[in-house]
C-alpha cells in the first residue's frame, strides 16, 4: 500500500520543549487540548538524544526523560493528534552548532550504530501504538551534500540502514525522512522505501529568517512579499510554486509528502508574514501537502511570539496571535 493512501493531510505545530540539548522541560497537556480544539491534528516533537543519556555514554539511558515522551504519545491518543518524534540532534549530527558531536553520523559506523540503537529504543517502546497516532521522523534537516561531510550516497546508506533496523522491530511503524539540503530537496532515489518525505516552509530565507543571528540574517534587507530576498535572488509566488512542484512529483510517484516545519521569525513585519504565509499555505494545499508551524509557543509561533507589531489577545496568560491562528485554520 502506498504511503500517500495512509496519511491524512496533517496540520499542526512543533512543540520545542525537548529542543535544547541541556534542558528537558516538561510538556504541557493544555497545549494538546488547545491544538485539538482549534482544529489541528499533528504535533512534531524535536528531540535531543543527549537529554536521555548519562555520562556522555550513548548506550546509558535515563528512563525518567523517556517517561516525559511517554506522556506526549499518550496525550496524542487522548486528543486525537498524530505525534511525530524527530531526532533534532541525533548521534553524530545536528543542524545546530551549540554542541560538537564526537562522531559523524554520515561517515562513522559507531555513530550509525548508536543512531539505530536509539531509534530501536523507541521502536520497542511504542510498538503497540498505532501509526495513526505515532511516526518516527528520523533526523532533522540533513545538510547539503559535500565530499567533506556527507555525500548523497552516505545519506542514502544511513537512511536505508535505519529504516531496515526499525522495521525489523516494528514492521508497521510510519517513518518520515527529511529532504536533504536542510529539508529543501526531495529524495526520489528513496521512493522505494515506503516512507513519507518531509519538506520545509522557510523559503525565501530573507523573509523567514530576517535578523536571525544563527544564519547571519542581522544585515539582510527588510523583507517584503512578493519580492523577498533569498541569497541574491528575488522570490515571488511563482518561484515558490515551482519549488513545491518538485515535491509534488514525489506524490505522483506514490510517496507521501508533509511540510514538517514552516514559519517566519519574529522580526519579519507581521503583515509580510501573513501575506507570504497565505501564499505558502495555498500552494501546499493545492498539492495536498500538510504542514506544521515552527513553533507553537515562541518567536515563530502563534503564542508568545514576542512580535512588536501584533495586537495580541490574552489566552490563559499567554499572548495569542489570533490573526495568524485564523489563517492557519483556513488551510
């Protein structure tokens, strides 16, 4: 059975309590309640493996951290929300550079062994949870291929080995793989794996990451839409459509596609974000691609985004961007 016939058009958010490698905040059940009541059916949980290991030993596991994730999986079932567990930091790789890994997932067998071991923990732990409620998103945003760090062949080898490892434990688990080049390039060569592929909703970068210091956005021109800057190019809706046409080709091959992260940083003018986001959501819906906003709470989100040009609504002590919420609900 083709993946596109078994996944709904998920719509939801990233919950980032487990994102930082040095801090594991408890999740809030009320987040799931609100997400469900607002009509969404998906949450993505970016995980860092270092939160549940001890003494820098990748094979020594802290059970109390995994129990926090158990709650998330249970709340997903309670509120009819699909939970996608994602290794944002995996053994040997992370798109962020706040910590230097001691090995390379794409080149070192020891890293790949550890990667499979950790996914094996979750595969065994949640074997009885239906894929209707739970998926495994293997690794966040593999980088752009290069001879020095990761070739396309390196990436394919890691993904194929890990998918096989998980399915030897749980043959029914729904698995998601991010595109390469930080989630922006599809992987037709892996179309035979019967996995979902995940794209991103961050283009053009000059709009979505304006003043974001982790990508050097402090000196980028103030964005507008259409006409936003992207590394020397000017983007409009037509260019955005052509980008997602490449992902739609996968759907034509029987591969499910989902946009695992999308959004714009808090310094982009709100009216520009709304205009761009409407175009993005329309384009995704036309191609039957669901989405997840990065994030639910925080500088890309609908709650507590700390934008200076939004008239927030009080929501149980949080600041709600009602205009953005309504837009997301439309699609």
